C-alpha cells in the first residue's frame, strides 16, 4: 500500500521546524530556507522511525529455525521452537488493544529533485521527445529523476494470521505431520504487510517558506516576498511532479494562503495583524489537510 503521508507526524515537520532556530535563520535566502526545511524533515523522519517489535523479530527467527529443524528431522526441537515463537507473542496477544500488525523492518529513502517547477517542465518535455523518438529507456531514466519525496517503508507482521499459523503448525507437529507443518510455517514466514508512505518535499518547503516569510515580514518585506514567491514555485513543482493536482484541497488551500499573505506584506497593514491572520490561517489549513493520528492507524 502506497500513499501520500500527511499525518500528525508530518504536521510537526511543517509547523514546528521553523520555530526551532528562529534567531539563526532570519537572514537565510529562500533557497537556504528550502534546503534547511528538507534537512529538518529528513532528520525528523529518521529520528521518528517506527520502533521495531523485538518479540516479533524473535518469533520469526524461531519459526525459521523450526523449518530448518523439520528439514533435519529434529521434530521435537521444532515443536519446542514453534511453542517458543508463540510464547514471544503472548504478552502482545494478551493486551486489551491487540495491534493488527507488528513492525519488523523499516527504511527511509530521500529522493530530492532540487530544480524549479520550470526545470520539471523542461525534463518532461525532453521525456516526451525521447518517447516520440522511441528512446524509451532514456525517457525512463529521466522520469525516475522526477521525484522529490521522503519515502518511508514499514514491513510488519500481521497478527491476524501469523499466531494462528504457528498454532496450526504446532498441531501438525504433534500429529506427526511435519510436511504440513513446514508448509504452514513457510507461508507464515512470507506473509507480511508492507506500508509505503510518501512525504512530498515541495509541500514541506513551501509551508516552511511561508512560515519564514511571516517571521520577517515586518522588518524585511523584500525578503519575505521572495520567500513567498519561492513557496509558490515549490507548490507548482509539487503539482508538476504529481503529488497534488490543481483541483485538490491541499493545493487550493496553500495557494490561497500564499496569495493572501502576499497581499498583506505588500500592503500597509501592521505586522501584528499579518502575524495574527497568518497564524489563524495556518492552524485552519493544518486542521483541514492533515489527517488526525487516528485516521492513519
């Protein structure tokens, strides 16, 4: 399952990173703000990796061990390994809220297209020309480069089927049906749930630039407007790369937010009013486009 991830975790990336080092980042260029936002998001993603369930890993190791023991005709030892594998899950299965899956592996990969929205369009034009010329492989290589995202892959053990498989394998071993027990264990060891989630980097950069613009709008309108202009291009890049569409709620909300802030910065309104309105809109925007924690479970 692969999905765009805009969770409460991502919300923390979008709305807290800007306040972490306000004093040291007010004079950053728009490019530096975007680069910094990407680094912060990547670091937070790595720092918040899903904690692997030790018992699940140990249970899998014991199940694999049981298969080898069956192959070696060590049936009694296989029975013991299967029982121990079940034992590793007892505390989890006995809890009031039994999880549907237990994480056993995860990885984070960053793919960052650092160009502008126009650069994306240029690459797409080149891809079209290559395809028209029958150069499919060259076109494919270029398309692969058109990614700007943090990929999070979590592999989990399904508690719906795995424990029952162990119980069935144990039953077969007790009944001296080692071949059937091995078959059940083999299936159990190859039945995992993979969750692939995507955090679009351009959206993170866009919102970070908006946040930085709000911090300096009172003292440096010129740089604030540059941040907002860059933020708009990041949003256009997100659309060009296929992470959002021009009709999506996310795209419209961010676009309207940036345009409204630009008008405030260019006008004669007091900075206090700008900050207040921006804060309210960011909160409202966050609540509208970011799912709650429960929705991601």
